């Protein structure tokens, strides 16, 4: 079973503004969290869209529209998959229109359909993985908890831009639960429930914590998040709560700033 491409690029906290909240219009922390989170969280659907999870093929067969994808199984486990976007300035990725360059190396502990299998992605300086001019570093561990549950752990992550120069620090844990649609191959039937937390430091040195208070619900038949509640708290004693409520397919949410 492949996780639907509807999760590709899903970021749980979006850039938002609130004109009525005149006492606090700073959205830099939210912006910086979104810059890091959006890219790191796409590693799970990227892995699933390429790895064909069958007992016979494992990660030995690849699919997708990436510049080059190679798999090394010559030394047994772990199998190593390499996605190479080429040197800067890179290529435009058809999945989301962003320009990528550099290398992603994924180490599979076992066939990806096996419960307990992990994928370790080490984005170090030599990877030089760049997206729209931002370099991404860190260690991402993906775990298949069950046929319908996956976890993502991100540590020592750093998002850096050379000009204008800034650095964002980031870490997170997420659990994706496939609650509907996993018995068929129709993407629009898919429903995912996402829980977890994150923390980091924005480009101005402001630290923050992010918590998913109630599960984020993402369906395959709608481009928007349809349900969930997220809180971001900064070291400046500012608290932002983003509530998607339980709505139809729309781009509406409510933001509360410091109550």
C-alpha cells in the first residue's frame, strides 16, 4: 500500500495574519516553522511514492519523476536509495513546483511493507540538499508502525539561507494514521489523522514549541485541512492557536492570538 500523494508537502502550521490582533502582528516564528516543516514532512510521502512495498521487490524497484533514483542492494540490509536532483541551481520538481538540488540518501532497514521497518535519512553538509535556495540538514527517521500507521522523527534539523543570511533550528515528531481508504487504490477515498509536536528557534533567535491539540484531519478529496487544532507558543510569551474546526472542504480557519 502506498501513502496517497495527497499528503505531499503537507505543512501543519501555515503563515497567517490577523488584522484585528493589532497588539501582535509578528508572524515570523510561524513563517519559519512552515519553511522547515513543509519540507521535512514531505519525506514520508516521498519515500512511499518511490518505494514499491512488495515482498518480491522491496526498494529494488522505483517509480516517479525524479531526475535520478538509484538503489544499492549489493551489500544486503540496509538497502540504500539515493535521489539525486543534480547540482545547483537544480531542477523543478513536478510534485510541487519547487526547485531542488543536491542528494537525499535513504537507508531502509527492511522491506518497507514490513511492520517495524525504518528509513533513515541523513541530510548532512555533503548532501547539499537545497530547496528554493534554502539548505536543509538533519536526521529524519521514518518508521512503519503498522500497515496503516507511520511515525516521523526529526532531530538536529537546520534550515539555512545564504543571502539574506539566516538560520532556523527545528525538531519534531509526528504520527500519521491512515484511517480510511487504505483498502483500495482510490486516492480521493484516503483520510489521514496526524498528531505530534515540534520545537525550534526562528531566524531572530526566538524559540518556540508547537503542539497538535486535536488531530489534524486530511482527506484525499480536498486540498485543505478539514479538522484539527494547533498551538504555537514562543519564548516571547506569545501564543497562537489555529483551529480548523470541523468544516466542509474550504480554506477557512480561526486564529487566536494571546487569547
